[in-house]
C-alpha cells in the first residue's frame, strides 16, 4: 500500500473512534492525478445522502489541464463505495451522537484507490493543549535519556 494523501489535521482535531476502508468513484483523468499524489483531503468530510456515502470538499486538480473537459469541477462531490451494512451502521452512528466522518488517508491497494475513513469526535481546546503538553514532556524525557 502506498499512501497518496494524508489528513494530518484529522488526528489533531478529532478523537478517532473507528476506522473504515472504502473505494472512491473517480473518473479516468482523476485516477491518474490521484496516483501522482495530487489529491488534497484536508478540510474534507463525508456525509450520507439517500443511503450513499459522499466525500465533500476534497480537491483533485486535473492531471493535464488542457485535455480535461471544460465542465470539470476539481472540488465536486465523490461517491464512496461501502457495503449497505456499513452505510446503515455509519448512518446510525452519525445520527446518534455528535460524530463526524472524516477521510484520514488515500492509498492504493492492489491497483485500486482506497480511502480510510474515521468516525471522530471533535476534541476541545483544553484536550488539544493537554496532548501538546504530553508530547513536549515526552520529548524532554527522551532528550534527557540521550545525554
């Protein structure tokens, strides 16, 4: 598996409870751009509409701008491919609690483009500060042990 795009902010802004793997429905010229690492998923999220999961606010610039159709929208909504069982489970979780469905990583698996989704709960500002404080103390301890 080679990673093509990674959402760094997701792990900092959200506490990820569960992870899911899904396929992405892309057009041919989008696949080539994604495989070259031109996809951006920072700030994007997934929603469920009519029993289908959609990825919103992701950006895939055209691979060859002059050969791309004129009506191409790089920020269009893209359908994610999940089973009906997973979709109904996620639908229940999203309506039940204050959870958000976030893309964590885009990668290739056996030649197919997959996306790792995380079911996350937003962290409070105090929680983020505590995480930063713990990280800094851990670094200081490691520095002291090296010396």
